[in-house]
C-alpha cells in the first residue's frame, strides 16, 4: 500500500514557487539572477498597518479568535464591500481565512462532489486546477485567446457548461495575464450565467486595486445583483497592501456556503492569526493612500516593461490593464537554436525558452505552460525600475543570440 494518497498523483507543486527555488539555487552559487517569477509586491507593508499588529501583540490580542474571523475584521470587510463594490453582506455571509488561497480551497472542498466540473478560463492561476483535483472535481479549461486579450467570450463559456458544472472561476485582473473584464464583457457572461442557474461563480478579486488606465473595477455580483446568491467573492490584503506574508484573505457569499467553509476551516487551521487580523482591520479601515501610490508605480512599470519587450524581435506583448504581470508570446522564437546547459539545442517550447533565459540572461520567468498557455511566459514586474531595465536588456541580448 502506498503511503501517499492517490489524490496526489494528479497534482504538482506550484510551478511559480519551483522557478523561484531554482533562481535561489543559482543565486546561492553566486550567479547574479534577477527573479521576475514571484507574485508579490516588492514594497514593504505600510507602517500604520505594522503598528496595528504591534499594538495587538502588546495588548495581548494573541489568542485564538472566532474560526471565521474577528467581529472587528468582519465589520471592516463588510464596510469595504459596501464602500468599494456597492455590495451588502451580513457577518454570517463573510469568512476570513489564512490567505485568499485558503478561502478558495475551503469553497471547493465544501462544495465539490466527485466528478463535478469547474470551468477555469486559461491562462489561469496555477493553483485553481490542482485545488479542483484535490477536491475530487474535474477542471474544465476554457481557453481564451491573446487576440481577445486573454478574456473568454460568452460563446466560449457556453460551450463548456454541462449539467455537471458546479463553478465558474473568474479572476480579473488576472494572474498571469493582467487581463481585466470591463462592465460590458462581464455583462455578456452574466447573460450566459442567468440561463444556467445551476452554475455558481467564484470571483477572485485579489488584484482589484491594481487596475490601470482609469479603468473601473467591477466584480460580477455588483453588476448582476440577481446572481449575488450564486457568487462567492474572494479578496484579501496580500496584493493591495503588500501583506503577502500576513496571510489574510476573505470571502463573501451565501450563508449556507460560508457556514460549510467555516466548518472545514474549523477542522483544519481554526482561526487565522489574531495579529494579522488586527493588522488587516487597519489595512481596510485606515488611510488608503498607499493603494493609489502603488497603482501609479505599477502602471509606470507596466509601460516600461511592455515597451521594452515589444522592441525585442520575436517577442510580442499585449498591454494588460491590471495586476503586476505581463504575458508575452515567445512563439516566434520557437524552433531557433540556443546553447542550453552547454549543449546546442532547439528551443521547442516556452519551457526551453524560460530555461534559456535563466541560464543565458540570468533572468527567472515562468513558462506559460504552467498557466495552461504554451508559447507564452509570465513576467512579474513587481521589481524596481532598475531591475526591470536591466532584466529587459538581458532578455533582449539573449534573444539576439538565438539563431
Ligand atoms: C489569482 C490569485 N488568487 C489568489 C492568490 C492567493 O492570495 P493569498 O496570498 O491571499 O493567499 C494569488 C496569489 O498569488 C493569486 O495570484
């Protein structure tokens, strides 16, 4: 009998974490690697948020809290939804978890029966399909095209819905493409969803505040109140307030679902950290200037990276409206020859291309295949302007060497 459960045979470790580990190994060998692989802001958590955590510790706020989050944090979340998304929730419709990742995991474990289907638009965040598999479900991939700026159309959605569809996962702004659905695009998906009342919608809004070009963020239940009872809205403080290590995410949805998710959490991790929850109250209720500052810096970096990438022969990069990723195509460079690990080889796919960039340019990027889209690669521009300029010119030089 094997020690490891069969359920694990279908899942893989997070490829983004694998890239950053490989980059760290090379750094430890003294190589001057620039890592554009990780999905976290390079800024520090704002001081007023840190102070709230320090106060919480000093005041003895260091015990277990209610499993689904403190009353104070739930109130701050309810106010956030009312203020920013015009959505009204009761405390029993909100859960706080150890990161948005745990909210999503709880939701899938709480709802999926064997062979239930979950529609995941590709390119997707690496964890969605594996979480669905762990929950015993079937990920159904809806491929979007770069021509449509990596957004699925109503017809593409319609073609994936079956009687077994339990969830559609929407993520806008998107990791890995930075794509954002505008109001009309969401509305056209809403029409398909209204016709299919058995489908629930998990909207992962973790990059809500990283949206550029004066585009307005909309979450699906905001524009379709009639679908609110079928939506789980997922968000968190990780990306908006540079708080990835604090591990606080939250979800809002129908009470029955939230109750089931809390039950799972109560038997796995119990409450999220009391200190991080106190810090998150300050993040959501306190001064919000940080968000505007972060947004401005990320938009400037996006402009820099997209323009430098598009000057490289063979690379084509859309200009996304959000998050801190770009998802360029390397398709025109496939089939060219390069020296990889000391041997001349043909660059067959985006995996080879990313390995080549790591070895030749000393720049770590993540191959598109990890996100369900071969022929592309993801760059996270959550790095300083100097690092970005240096890494883009290293990538340009490495691409020039391809024959
Ligand atoms: C699309 C998406 N959803 C959720 C998460 C998880 O966020 P958290 O740090 O709150 O667990 C990430 C983190 O990379 C993400 O990119």
